[in-house]
C-alpha cells in the first residue's frame, strides 16, 4: 500500500476551474472520505488521482513515485464507480480477472486470486453467471472484487453504494470497512451520504467549489466546524 500526496493540484475544463490548488497528504493505510455538494469536484479529484483526467497544474505522488504524467494502468490504483461498468458478455469470473489477465499474470495465479477475493466478498457461487443474472448488490460486489484482485496500492471509490437499496447499502458499507481492516489498504472514498462518511472515515475532507474547506476526524469536523459552510453542510449543532 502507499501514501498519496496532492501538491497544488489544479484542473480546469476550458475556463472553468474545477479543482483549485488542493494540497493534501493521505497516509499509507488511511481511509479518507471526500464530501461536498454536487459539482464541487469530488469525481474530478478521483479521476485525476486515477489518471483518467490530466491535471492542469500541480503534482500527484503515490508512495515515492510522482505519477502526474503516468498512464492509469501504471499508477497502481483501482477505482470503483457508482455504476458497475461490468462487461455484459463476460462471466463474473472473466469480469473480475480481466485487468489482471491483461497485465500478463499466469492463468493459475489469476484463478487463485479470483477465487480468494470472490470468497472474501461472498460471490464464489456466482462466478459462472453473467452480469444480467445478478442483483444490483451482487454486481457492485463483483466491481469491488475486480478492484481488489489487482492488488492496487490505493483504492478509489466514487459513490459506490448510491445505486443500492438501504439494507444493501449498510451491508456493503460494512464489507468495505472490513476490507479496509483486512487489507490495510489506503482508501479514498467519495460520498454525499453523511452517515456513510462519518462511519467509514479516519479523516473527512469537505470540498467546496474545488477547494478544501476543512479536513479532520469526522467528530471534530462535526463538533468544531471551521466555518459556516462546513457547519451547514454537516448539520452541526449550533
Ligand atoms: P462532483 O463529483 O462533486 O459532483 P464533478 O467532479 O463531477 O463534481 O464536477 C465538478 C465540475 O466540473 C462540475 O461543474 C462539472 O460540470 C464539471 N465537469 C466535470 N467533468 C467535466 C468535463 N469532462 N468537461 C467539462 N466540465 C466537466
Ligand atoms: Mg461525482
């Protein structure tokens, strides 16, 4: 696993500045949750770290490596999206194995890892099915399995639970927390769900208009907001 460092990170689309001078250090093994209103730049920030967007300025470090200009596949990060983005024509096993197979891992190694991760997420029985034969919750677990199996240095989650019903959301949230414990993984997680953020985060970062308003332990942010924006956003007691 690895730490992540953002240095004066900036991103514009045309003339619109979406990420403005973000400086942030995320420790090895830390679970950091980004929250903030719709359009504040949460997804863009994750996409920058994943390498799916190029930064307009500043740098991104993962561990000892400056990855600002590194292609996505070589950054050692895995991203889980809100929509599952599974390949409909492939079995669950193939879906999970796809990225790993591409990287040239031996077939036995791939199968072994897929079996282990599928067991961990309790989808071992589903490996021969196709995505259309799965429930929403099962599909999201396949997407999470696909992220884990690559053994990334950093996990990125963009609102991974928002398409699930309430009960499944809680169950999958618990699984993600357990996965964090078991793997000791560095996790960067985006949600608009306050409860999700408070329960998962070692540290919470409130974004507003592409800037960090405040970062800290969830309870500290809630009880000691730096400003009115944070207080209102988190619904802090007056
Ligand atoms: P969030 O995930 O916090 O809701 P986003 O990161 O998706 O916010 O978007 C931040 C802002 O950047 C929004 O105003 C959005 O319209 C804009 N934006 C995101 N992606 C693009 C793009 N590819 N081209 C132009 N504008 C974009
Ligand atoms: Mg978003």
